C-alpha cells in the first residue's frame, strides 16, 4: 500500500515538463482545408 510519503503532487506545468505552443489550432484547420482541396481536385479532374 502507498504511504502518504509516497504521494507526489506536481502543478500542471511541472507534470507536463514543457510548454504548449498552440500549433495544433493552426495545423489542424490548414491540413483539413488541404485535404478538401485535394479531394475536390481529384473529383473534378476524374470526370
């Protein structure tokens, strides 16, 4: 069993051990638009 001495409490930043650059909010929409453009291009060039 775990003692009280075995508990480790860390803040959110300490537990992450890094930074969050927020690049996902740009990468996801841009990649989705690119996929839609490529699929539309393929659809209209195959007709």
